[in-house]
C-alpha cells in the first residue's frame, strides 16, 4: 500500500502539471510503481498466492497494469467485474501464466 500511495505524492509539483506530456509521464510512472508493488506483494506472499484484482481505475491505468504483468514470473491473477444488477463483484478471469502451467 505504501508504494501505491507514493505514486500520487512522489515527484509531483505544481509546475509539473503544466508540461504537455504530463499524462504520458504519469502513466509511465504508474506502470513502474505497479511493477514494484507486484514484486513486493510476491516477496511477502510468494508466487503461488493469487493476486485478486478489482479493476476500479481508469482504462489507461488498467491497460498499463496488464502490461506490467510478467506471466512467467508473477503470481496468478484473479480479476473481478462488478455486476451492476446485484451490486456484487464476480470473478470473471483467471490468469495463471506459464509458471503455473497455463
């Protein structure tokens, strides 16, 4: 959680937002932070423990989140989607990767 919080506070000054490519820089920074966060989670919980993902983020971040995944090295992912009728998150995709026999 510390790495995720630092994404929003690290290297952000008021002048930085005036740069023309601030959004591209932030997406790139997001991917770097997510990659570090995944490594820390794997260190703490091992590579056999599935990572449960509730994609409550902008689509551009969700794409970068997926791009940061390393199927041969990372733990399995279980992704959830919200069912708006029942207001419940349901398991929709399981990604095991080559390390885990898929």
